[in-house]
C-alpha cells in the first residue's frame, strides 16, 4: 500500500493510511475530506515526529505544501479526534531518526 490508500470504504466511513510504513521524512499526500464531518487519527511513530496537516484551499494543494497543523507533534503513539474537518487532510513525517512510521485515519460522515 501507499500513503493515501484506502484500507476500506463504506457509505459513511473511510479507513485510510495517511502514512504507510515510512522509513524517512515523508510529506504525505492530501486526501479530500470535504464529504466527512469528523475523524479519528491513530499516529504510530518509530523514532521521529508525526504531524496531521489540514488545508482549506479550494483545489488540492501540492504534497510539498503543509497547510496548517491539526493537534500537536506526536513522538509517541497517539490518537487525535477531529470534530470539524478541513477540506484536505494529510499525515506528515516531519523528522525521522529510525524505525517505521504509520498514520491511520477513520473519516466519518456522522
């Protein structure tokens, strides 16, 4: 799998890999979250720093653009609940020392 790939999708829920087994710094890819209301994000860093980024640009930003940060930097396993989603969301490995980094998102319409 790759960054932004679906794990599964149902009518009202998408489960996505925002970051998939990254072993270096990774800008991530923007996922269109406009049809969803909220999200649960599971951040699983190796040794490094993970971020969740958002953007309200009318069109998909370049993956090298980072928009604004949702929540705080994660250096240990964490969960982030987002009650009001931006138009675009992505995971980012902002720094990497060692190990494998993963970020999973569950996006919900209700």
